[in-house]
């Protein structure tokens, strides 16, 4: 699970849990099937089940920033 730690994602408009109107989020911690995130416009952290977080990635609501940079290069 350390693979996901510190990964950053760009948020798309279809990411419904974006109540802080952020444009990015960072994974802070993953443990026991839970993902802890920090959104860039919020001082609070969010918690998602890992399966739910993967769902948002598959829907292209969360775009891994390194992947985005590779596509535009």
C-alpha cells in the first residue's frame, strides 16, 4: 500500500465529494483498506474506503498528477 502514499491527484468536476472546491488532493496515509486524503483548499482531512477511492480514479474524476504531466509532455 505504500505505492499510493504521497500521490497527488487533480480533481475533475465529477468528483462529488469535493466540498472544499479544491483542484488537487494528496494521499496522506493508507491503512486497513482506508485512504486518508488532504485537499489543497482545506485544513481538514478526508477518509475514504480504498475501493471507493479506486472507483473515483477509474471514473477519471481523480487524475494522478504524474500521469497528467506525462500526457502533456
